[in-house]
C-alpha cells in the first residue's frame, strides 16, 4: 500500500500543486476481495495530500466499495471491482509499458493522452503483459537501473515536462 | 520528517538494492534542539528499508544523540549537533546546488564525488545559499517544473546512472 501511495504521489504532485491533467489508475490484487481498481482524477481531487497517511485513509474508503459499478467514494476518487483488462480499457486510449530493456524514453515519441503502465516490485504476470501488448503498447525503458515505481514515474514526468507535453 | 525520509529513500534505494556508493546528509532545523545533522552512509547501512516507518525509528534514535561529537547510533547512521556550514564541510568536496532556473543537469559535467544540495519545500535561507555558493557550487536545474525533493533526487540519479557515474 505504501508503495502504491508513493507512486500515486509521484504521479499527482509537484512541489506546490497537483497535476490536474493526470489520471492515476491503481490496480490492487491483495486480499481480502481482489481485484480492485481505483481511479484518481487529478482535476477532480480535493483532499489529496503530500502526506501518504491521509491518502491511505482515502484509499481505504475507496476499497470499501466492492461493486462492479464504479462509484465516486471521495471527490475525484472512483472505485470498483474490475479485472486488469477492464481497468486498462477505462484508461488508454494509447499505452506505454515501462519495462527494463525497453526503448529509451528519451527517444520516444509520446502518443497523445497515453497511459503509462508499470508494476510494483513484482513484474507484471505473463497474461497481464500480454493484455498490455495486445493494446499496441510501446515498450519503454528509463535507463540502466531497476527502480521503484515512484522513482520511475518522476523520471517520466520530467521527460514529458521538458517537452511541455 | 516524512519528506526527509522519502528523499533519503530516493537517494539510497533502487528496486531491489541499496546504492552503496551514496552518502546522504540530513540537516534538520526542527524543534526541540536544532540544528542536527545525520549522515547515512550507504555501504555501512544494515537496516535501512523501503518502508519509511521503520526508517523513522532509526532517525528518531539518531536524534537522541545531541552531542557535537559525531556518534554512530545504528550501523551506517551518524548523528551530531552541527551547523549548516559544518555539515557541508563533512560532505563535499565539490558541490552541486539544485535550484530552479540553474543550468540544465543534462548539460552538466558532474564533478567527482559531488554533494548535491537541495532543500525541502522551503528554499534555502539566504545565508545558507551563500554558504553553498562560497564552496564553488554549480547551480543546476532539472527542468521546467518545481518538484519535491524525492522527485528531484530520482531525476538526478537517472541522469548519473545513464553516464555510469
């Protein structure tokens, strides 16, 4: 959970602001009732904080909603029970899959409105990886070192910020 | 404290390992008994974790040591009471000052064994900035967006990793 919340903060926060043009999708497979999908919609969020502990409370509240019909459990936070493929299809339309050994992000032409897919400290399962690749994802790497998700996201944002994407 | 611990993790951790060639200096001005200086020496650390909560306990233990004589409070963790200038002089020998508007890191020739100086969500005080600049610090920026310390550190590491520095 801490790892997910750190990654979400890397995706959503700058020094003094929220990135309102970002949407984060958290896909959770942990017990007791997986799979769960939580969307954090930057321009609608109101109580997201640099402090991960207060955000943990918002995510726990979202996890109480286990219906397949998506529900807004807090402003800008949408929860549902959804498969990995369903989660991908609510994001998109184009995909970039961050994976060691992929084409260097610095050489990448970023598709419009792209969703960047990355896993936590475990790699995607083979069937998850196939689901991403079936959606024509570009496979992209960030450099020679294996990183935590939050570190990888900071590097991607920096690359996109430099291009004013 | 959370902000410092996140920054330390960005500096010290890769996906599955500790960066043993990194030394982190944390300079703390908070109550009750500032200033405090804590060094985290990568190759000597033994119980540093991705989980910031367990690291918080190590830092709190270090803060119990308020002598001006540095003491190793846990393996690889060295604590003392020290001024900002004393802290800088225990790091070095060359300095890079990360500041918005500085010369782009991608164009930077990194000095050998450089110490990267950055502040939390408040800028350095004018006298602190002068202390850094008196030590011939290069003033370096990371791109167009103001970032949190942990995000900035991830971007710097990525740049250095790409050069195998």
